[in-house]
C-alpha cells in the first residue's frame, strides 16, 4: 500500500478491492505485532521457540542496533613463555536485584551496569598487577545469562532474553579487544554453556540441553572479531580442554556437586589425564588438591561468580563475594594463582 500512489489505487478494481487489501494489511500487521510484543510473558515463548523465525528476527534486529568495533592491532614477539589464565563464571547477565541485610545494610546490588563496571574494574586490577605473561587465555565457565530457569529468574529480568544475549556478546567482544590493547598481549577466548543458558520454557526440564544460548554468544563474538589480530576465539564445545606447558586443564560449568567425580568422569570418557578442572555454578570459591599431577598437584577449582550473592543463593544459605580466578602458567607449571574480588 505504501508503494501505491493515488492514481494507481484508482486503477484497481473498485473501492472494494482497495478496502480488501487494506483489511488484509491490517490483519497482517496485528498478527506481526502480536508475535513481536516484547514483555515478560513473551519471554517464555521466545525460549520455547528458540529456532523459529521470531527468534532469528529478534537476533537480527538486535545486531542491527550495534556499532562496529574499532580494532587496534599491535605487534607481539614470540615465542610464548608464559600464559595468563583468567576464568570467569556465572555472570547472569540481565539479572537485576538488590539484597538487604538484617539491619537494612546493603549486601549486594546487581544489574547489567554493575556487571560491566565489575568487568572494567577487573581489567584495571589486572593492569595494576602487571604480571608477566605473553598471552592471556580467557574462559567463561557458563551461566553468562540469567535466562529463565525458574520464576525468580523471570522476576529478575529487565530485557528479553534474546536481546540480552546479543547485548552480552557485544559487550564481551568490546571488552576482549580493549583488554588485549591495555594488557598488550594477545587473547584466546572460550565460552561454554551453563544450565541458565539452555533454551527452555519456564520451569520446564531442558528437553534439548545442547540448544544453548552460549552457542549464539560464541558465534556472535567470533564473527565480530573475525578480523581481529589480537583476539582468537576457540571452537565451541560443551566443555573446554587445553594443555598449557604440559598441564592438562578442563573447564566445565560444574552442575555436579563433586568436581573430583567430574574430573574422573571426563578422564574415562575422553581417555585423557586431567591435572586441573575449573568450574563455576556454585557462586563461591573453593579449591583442593586431589593427587599428583604432571607438574604439581592435581586440582579441582571452583570459581566464584561475577554477580556475587543473589536471592537464590541467600535462600539456600550459600554466599560468596563477586570474584574471578587468575593463574599464570610456564614451563615450571603454575607460577601463581590469584582471586580478583570485584565490588
């Protein structure tokens, strides 16, 4: 109808035909608006129909709103003699809450802006430490998104899950580039999925666990940084395995309670030796030695969350400060280990 001028409309088969076209157009617009209404109730629908046309359209619309990343390349000399390892987990992007203590004191406040500020604060702390390493491996261990795991998740969301997925991926693309520039080292990046990232209907069991929004985040970042000389995105997998100077490291989200059992499971499944397994999920720091590894102790390491204490953790009497885990590896094995706590 927008393309027809007045004369062309007159040439149609009478006013009745024009009215039929307008009516059909109105019905089509109403149907499209109904499907595209973005509110808290519609988010359950988005999760349930993760592969349909509406899901893809929302992703495309969110991508169109983004500004291009400015890439600044630098020269780096080889060989790599030391590698820094930064492990982050449980960002729960778009979770919005504020917790008060018994006396009205603030325990923790979290939203998208707090998450971003904590990531920039982390980068500032790493700059200040100025540890000696030639490359940085950044691994995100799952639950990058709040998702819609339960009713409390739905209550904390402020943005449709699809759009939050794109926003998170766009921010991480920018952060990785800036981190590489400010730390003056190349970065390898990997992200794995968590239980909150699974595409699922509210409170339903995940019928397709492999349908995970971390795949979208990974592919988005890979495409955004495909021309970057500073950041390399590792292939996506449900768990991430790599070897640093003879130490075999495995990264998982860690839904199971016993990480030692998890390490033994993957050793048997993949026929590999694991010197250390890193996992998140429980939102608190914990590590212990479980034997002798190739270049030191065989370890299981729980990584803290970036969101910190949340309403669910408080309800089950589990808490921990917002934090990430950092190691440096060399020919001598693990040279140092540090937890960065984030306000």
